[in-house]
C-alpha cells in the first residue's frame, strides 16, 4: 500500500536511478490496454477520455495497443497545453499514425458516441479536491454512458488516499493502478500493475523525497515551523551548528536554550539565532520548568547537541522526555536515556553506530543486515531511528529506508550536529520517517557538493550554505 505523495516520490527516485519516465509510461499504457482487453468483447469500441498530464499520457500509449477495438482518443484541452514532454510525444505519435484523436476544447462538446468501454484517464493520484471543468462535465458524461468504465490509476474525482469524493467523480467498474495498491481504492475492483519501478526506488532516498517540501506563495511566518535547540554546556559549537542547520533547512524561527556560560559564544555564530540562556554551566532538572514552557511553543525540539554526559544532565533529559508529548530530535549523549524512558513524545533519534550500541541497539557493519536489525530495534523502542553511517538507515518500526549520499570527508566532527538541526526543521512539518529520510539525504548531498567543489578537508560549517541547494535543488543533482 502506498500513498499518492509517496508514489510521486518513488516515481522521481526511479527516474534518478536511471529508469526513464518514458519507459514507465509505456509500461503503464500497456497495462491499461491489457485491462481493457479483459473487459472488452471482440468487436467492442473503446473511448479514451484523457487529461493533459501523465495520466492522459498513459492512455495515449494504451490506444496504440487497442487497434482491434476502434479506439477514439478524446483530449480535454489543446494539444499545446499537454503538461509533460513524454505525454506530448505520445499524443504526437497518435496523430502521426492517424489514430482517431479528438480535441475537446469545451467539455459540453464531448461526444463519446456509444462506446462499449470508456477509459477514464483525466486525472491521476496527485490531484485531490472537487473536480473542476472540463473534468467535472466529462466525468458526468462518462457516468451517463452505457459502457464499462476502466480508470487509470484512480477514478477521477476520488482521493487516492481516502477514497472520498468531493462532488462528482467517475464511477469506475475497474481501476488499473501502478506499482502498489492505493489506500483509497479498497471499494473498487483493482488491478495493480507492475510497470518496472525498482524496489530500490522506495528503499533508497533520492530527489523524490524532496516532494514533501512546498513553499506556497501566500505562506506566512511560522508556516514552516519553529524549532527549539536544547544544548551546549561542555560544547558550544554543537548547538550553534544544529540551530544554523535548522534555519538553512527552512525553519522560520530557531531558538537555542543553553547555559549562560556559553550563551554569548553560541549567539556569536549567527545573528538570526534567538538565544534563551539559563543559569549555570550545564543542564540540570532545575532548568526544566523553563525549558518545558519554551518547548510547548515550538513545533519541534532538537535535544542533545553539546549537552555532554554529566549524570545530572542525563537525569534532566530523562525527566524532560518523560513529561513531553511533542516532537523531538534526540542526538548525541542524550540518546542513551531514550530506551529507558516512557514518553508520549514523537522522537526521531539520530545515533551513529557507537551511540546505537550504547542505546542497546544492534551492532553490524553490513548495511543490509543493519537495515533489518535497526527496523526491529525501532519497533522495540517505539521511536524512529536515523542511524548514521556510510549507508544511513532510517526506520520507524513499520517501514525502513536507506540513504547513500555523503562521503568520507564527512567523518569530521560537527556534521552530525548539522544533521540533527536539519532533521529538527523537517520534523516540525513532516512525519518522522520522511523527515529523517530527507535530512539524511540532504545532509549527505550537501557534503557531496562541498567535496565536489573543494575536495576533502571540509568543515561541518561548510555544509550550512550547501543545505538549501541539497533540499530544493534540481532533481538530477
């Protein structure tokens, strides 16, 4: 089972792995044609009602495999407005081969005739909400036809994740969906078609994992999260790196809670940081009332960078997590207390292999073995894990992913603090597994960009200006 959003990510990751989108469309169209042939009798006629995206492109391909059924291809809109190059190429192929192609500029003019089978290829899984024109009128016409209706990927107007329809939707007799079942199609007769997407497109992090990010033009301050970094004492650079990374990763506001003994140093790293010092030189339980009050006003907390492992500090970490019910990235020395704390918090833990062992987790060097072992350990402790290594493993107890970006230059100290801050910014707005996956991918990719530009000898701070490109850059990077 896969959601529409995750399916979009997997499609893009497959392309990044070298599986051409055009090849996937050819496989999808062939699968649609096979479904039509299963429901059509010899001599039946088929009408394909197509949108201007890749859903319509799948039907353009299908038409070429339906010569025995007198196919008519109805395009809702002008050919020059077809949205993708591959869909446009497949439309042009139909025209050059002199198929019966019909351009529908006004949905009121859609004339299906009397087909035996209608293919609904107007909108795919990525479109939600009530149908607009011309799709709304076309959906009504499809429903009024005395024909068997085959929908491509999802019936137009039906939410692929929920199965709900906001108004008119195509009443499909059969649905051909691709790669994996969709949650909202339980009430439909469904064929899941394997179109050649590698399993690793789901397993390995890639540019498609960026699809969870969005920046609407009407966004306001706070829409992308406020992050609280709790750290510092023995170390000053760690909380500063984590906080700056959270800012570079898109958080709107980042505040740092740290001992007043190091507050001036932490503030000096970046003018945009808001520092909230507490008395003393390290965190203790005496400081928790203030920290709890601050945490309640933030979307995510990054707990651990630079705190150290003083017993009094670890007691404070335990006490905070026991009472906290928000979202938190737990990093560095704070990790060791997590397995022993009963908490309602949503945690994303970011250990390296040594820290994972200290948590009671598995010890294995082979990433394939680690994948299963980390997944089991995440299920045991009830929290999402991002285990850092040459191959990062991200698991939440029900799903697991692997990240392959990064390089040996990133063994330098501080890169884990950058990762923790990046994860905190993403956790403020995303599910833990998605936040951990994208944080690992972007952090490693930022390191790859730095090494490509300068060679080895990078500093952790070098990753900071590279993070925005890694998070929002071109998919072919």
